C-alpha cells in the first residue's frame, strides 16, 4: 500500500510540483492545501502517513504551517511531519524536535529539487525516523558549541555527531568519513559517554537522543 501524504504549500507551482513528484514515486497525495487552518483540518480528519508542510502559510505567513503541524501532532501523537523552509530557522527546528517522539524532518526547500533525496526523506519520516537538513544540523551544533559537555567533543566526534543526527547509520558514516565501522563505533561510544546519553542499537533512538540533547542546550 502506498504512503498517504498531505501537502501544505501556498505557492501553487511548488504545491503542484510536489504533488506530481510524490505521485511519480508511487505515493498517494490525500490532500494538497494552502493555509494553516486547512492543514490542521486535513491532518486531523485524514490522518495521513506523513505531512509535507511549508513553515510559512496563510493567513499569517509567519509560522502558521509549523504551528498547525504541531497542533495536529498533539491531537494525533506521533503524526509524521516533514517541514520545508526557505531558510534555517533554529527556533522552528528546535520546536519541531522538542517532544522527542521522532517522525520529524526539517529540510530547506532547495533540497526539493533533488527528487531522490527528497522522496527518501519523506519515506524516512513516515517510517518514524528523522530527516534533518545538513545545514540545519550544522547550525544547531554551532549554536550549542560553547555549552558543556558538547564542547568536549573532538573535531572528529563532532563530524560523526553531525552525520548521526542527520539520520545516517554507522555504515553510512564510515563511508562518508573514510573510517572503518569499528572506528565509527568507538567515536559514537565516546560521544554518548561525553553527552551522558546511553548508547542504543536502535539508530533512530540514538538520533532522537542526540537531537533532544541539542534541543535542551538552548543558547
């Protein structure tokens, strides 16, 4: 059965493009709306497998889309939400991650133009994982860099943390950094030890623990 998606985007061309893109990859678009109130209604009534949401929607064009998605997650706990934004806005990213329940993503709109990466992110969030734009993760890390114990991480451990927070497995990290998997495992163990977090074999829970820590380290 194909995933059911609700799309919220006020720009017609982008909204229509998202519809066609997802349908071309075998996903079912249950609704495509253009405002915050429409989004909230669609999410609660249709309960899709995942929502793709622009942060700024009518009527306020501030954070209407994000707030509608968060309200829907309160009504339907764990409802998967992938947020799209024109810029990295750390407050929005932290607010999205605050409940620590997973099934969330934050991508810059530029990523939508890479169809495979975007659809992969939609599927990952729908499956309960996280899909964080590398630039978002980098800015979250930079904004918390002066806080202990994050500041105790070595440069290599910070690289591993950034990739891990982006949802990558140890295998993917080893390929990206040209390290052995055992070396990545040691770096990961050191990261959790320094952050006071208990390691887990469950990659998604590890990611959520790291993101929860970053969310708590508000500067």
